[in-house]
């Protein structure tokens, strides 16, 4: 499945993993109805961003940041990690970035910058994993 | 021919492994399956900022569903 519609559907389904429909059906929730709602919300988010892109005029700082290549944004994150004392994570990130550019060449991935930009956009969107002692 | 395909498959797998480790370091919340779908959507030309909005919206929706799941199980 490689069409945008199918891939978005797969992403919606993925976000429902771990939900107990048996329990929810007791409260009157239907899996199909929720899948439809989820798809509507996904397309709503996608389209609102597209329309915002055409009308939104960012200021010069936001514009400069928007035009910064994703790889450089990753290096900025690495710098922030170092400043906040996470040297090991910063170093690992830089090693992985170098490794990525080597392996991605032979993998045929054409939109590597877009994927890196997505990761930048989602950075810190979930709490870090709990440290176990 | 088969060897070239194998080399490419290995490169794709290695690229995905590196991307997943970067993703985990950055706390993006993506697992391998979601990341793989996202990579394919990016390859289809979907704007990454728009895609991140979609993912955040889907998380909000599934979180609210999980809250109602808990309230159903408690009620």
C-alpha cells in the first residue's frame, strides 16, 4: 500500500493500537465510527496546514528558520543537547547523522531532508523514557 | 541482479534503523511502523510540517479515546 490515502489510513490505524474495543463497545463506541472520525481529523490537519502555508507570511526570523536545512536544524538540536548537559546524546546524534548520509545514498531514499524535517517537527513531542535504576 | 536488490534492501533497512535511533533520541514518539509509513508519505511528497500536524492530531484523538476507555472500565 503506497498511495497517500492508504498510507494515511495506515497511520490512523496505527494510532489506535492498544485501544481495547471490547471495553469501549460497552460505552457505545464503534470502531468503524472512530476510524472515520480519525481520518476526518487527519485530513483536516493536513488541509488546514496547506491553506495556512499559502496565506501565512512569517516574520524574518521565522522565515530564516523555515529556510534552514533540516540537517542544520538537527545540528542546532545537538548544540542544545550539549548546552543542557546531554553530551552523550549530542555526540550520538552527530554520529547518526553522519552515518545516515552515508547509508541513505545507497538506499534510494529521495526525500531524506523531508524525513529529517518531520523528526525535527516532532522532537520532544512525547516525554523522554523513564530512567530505570 | 539479486545481489544488487539485496544490497539495496540492506541499505534501506540500515537507513530505517538509523532514522529510528535518531527519532528515539529526539523523543518523537514514532515506532518503527509509524516511522516507515511517514517515510513513505514523505517520499510521496507530503509536506513534513503538515504531516507532523497530522500525527499530533491523531495522538490527541487517540488519547481522548484512551481516557474514555478508562472511564468506561471504571464505571
